[in-house]
C-alpha cells in the first residue's frame, strides 16, 4: 500500500483551512501558499502518473481497512492521468487569477479553490461509489462559492440555477446508490463488479434501473443533451478563472462514465447491453449540434465559450458511446485537449472583458493589447474547432476513425464534419467583430477606460497554449499511452484483484461476521 496516492486529496484538504485560519487577511501569503500547494500537486501527480505508467494499480486503504468494508483510494493509468491534468490546469488558472487580481475581488477565493481541487481529485481517485457521491458534493459546494465570487445579481441567479440542477443530479445519485446496494449489498466498485456477474438473468430489473440512473447522473455532470441547460448560463456568468477551472468539471462526468461502465457494467455485460450506443450516442450527437448552434448564434463572447464546452462534450461522448478500445483512447486524448483549449478560451474572454464595456458581439473600441489578445484568441479558436495543426485536429480524426467500422458511421461523420464547419463560422464571426470591426480611436477615449492586462495574466494563458503545443508535438507517444490506458480499462481484473485481495484489518474471509 502506497501513501502517496492519497496526497492529491490530503494536500488541498489541509491547505484550504490553513489559508482561512492563518492567512485570512494576508493576500500575499495566501497567494504564496496557494501556488506552492498547486506546484506540489503537480509534483505528486507526475510521480503517480509515472508509477502507474507501467500498468500497475496503486491502492490506499484508509485506516488500514480492507475493501469492501473500508474506504479505498485507487490509482491506475486513467485516474493518475486525470489528476495530472487537473493539477497542470489548476496552476495556470491560478496564475491568471493572481495576475488579473480576481482573487482579491471576493473573500476566501484561495481556500475555495483548494476545496474544489480536493473534490475533483477525490472523485478521480476513489474506488467507492458512495465516496464518489461525497466528493461530487464537496466540489459542488466549493464550485458554488467560486461561481458567486465577487457577487452580482446575474451571477447569483446563475449560481442558484447551477446548484439546483446539480442537486437534482445528487438526488438521482442517491436513488442509484440505494438500488445498487439493494441488489449487491456493497458500494465498492470492484466488489460490485464481481457481484453483478452473479445476478440471475431473470432478476436484473433492479440493477438495470441503477445503471440507467447512474448514466443520467453522469450525463448531468457532463452537460449532455437534454440535461445540459444549466451549463451555458452558469459558465458564462462565472468569473473568468472560475469558468476556466470548470473546464475540468464536465470531464468528471465523462471520467465517471468510463470508469463505471468498464469496471462495473462492461460493454459485454448482458444486463446493460446496448445502453451506450442506443441511448448515449444519439444524445451525444444532439449535444454536439446544440453546442455548435449555440456558438453560431451567440450574441456574447462568454456565451460562445460556454456553448463550445457543450459541443466539446458532445464530441467526447460520441467517442465514449462506442465503448471500444480505439474509441475510449480517442475520447481520453480529446478530453485532455479540450480541457486546456476551453480553459484558455475562457481566460481570453476575461481579458476582453477587462477592456470593453461588455462582451456583446457588437462594434466597440479595440481591446487593450489587441494584437496579442487577438493572436491568443485565434490559437484558442483553432484548438476548439479542431483545425490543424493543433491537437484538436488529431483528436477529431481519432474519433472519426473509431466510428469508421460502426453501423452509425454515416451519421457520426456527417454530424461531426458539419458541426466543425458551423463552429469555424461561429468563431470567425466572433473574432472578426471583437478584434477587427472596432470603432475609431476617438471613440476609444470617450467610451471605455482600458485596463492593461498584466504579464502574469498573459503567462497563465500562454502556459495553457504552450501545453497545447507540446501536446500536439508529442501526440504520437501520448496516443499510445491513451491506448494502453484503454487496454487496462477493458481488462479490469488487476484493478479488481488489487482492491479486493490486498490485506487489511478485515479480509474477504471475515465477510458475514
């Protein structure tokens, strides 16, 4: 048992209350500890990803209690990949928050930021469905605090809508957990996987209901049609750095679908046979269409960015819905790309916000450092629309290739290609209005006071763009790693055996006492 695997959860859990108790009135100290904590997270996440890269599965048993009686934290290729992705994203978003002074516009930003990281890390690492629910609630509470950071009626209204919709998901999650426990007597994912296989074919109604409820919960988190309505307003009204961090939030839902429906309900399981392609694929295609239509029809730049998240999750869910080795590898590749691209886009939108009267797509005076900001927007637009040479193009090709041998190939290819064209038109329209069709210089001085972005703000965005470039350059080795990750997911025996056969205070031989 390794103790390092729990560090991504413990580190932010300790740092957040420390910031509140010891540095509440000292913003400089908060910033130092916050940045140092995220750098420490990156170091730990890198080590864990390296350790898991050979296919080994790491386990931590809280209190030394063996599964399925105790709480377990599990690290494999997938979970450590998502932890590393979150850590790197968190650093650049935090740098932008400090550079733009967003962390000084409300109370407890850094503490909430680390509580949010704690919830996300826990969701990626837990090996228990109930604790997945617990970490969902932790990140929900923290995200609400971050969303209404610095106040405002519109932000508060969007935050209430966000919380209410996610509470609906939490309620469904509890119903699903109750159904699973009633059928299997356990909530440990590895243990459920074994017990589901033993359910008689004539008594599968309960577990089927649980599988469908879980899928509904996760597609709410992933903002898949028709349960995506909470996202555009919530992300558009959230502070720029918060919306950028939220780029990983929808990926938590995608991760949960991949984890649960490869370990507990694998594609070849008769109980859930056809659940993915018959139900998830149509909704994923519609999500992509809705997202790109929102991009094209957006009247505000922040709405365009929010709908691009819906479209990107549609792409991810199309790949996931096939549940083949190549499609899951493609989905993982696209998840990493879209997370960094979406975060960069939201930060660029916030840059534009600081030097315009509003984010309406109308002719207004030019933004500060227009050439540099326009260049960054151009790169982010290329990434989000999947144009070459950035990694989005490679990810889109991988998804198209994964769909090539399926019976829905024509529909998938048609929707993706047409959606890509519409997305390009939408981003081109927005970019030309904001950075090209500007009012003359005499109106600039009269209508708006420019706030020049700081070097640290550009460093946060530049870091995300640099990661995208590096991701593109090393796309070959990275894709091979994604294939290896998918292979491990489709062969969960080692995951199950590591969790259930590791010694602890209670072992399987004591079950029933």
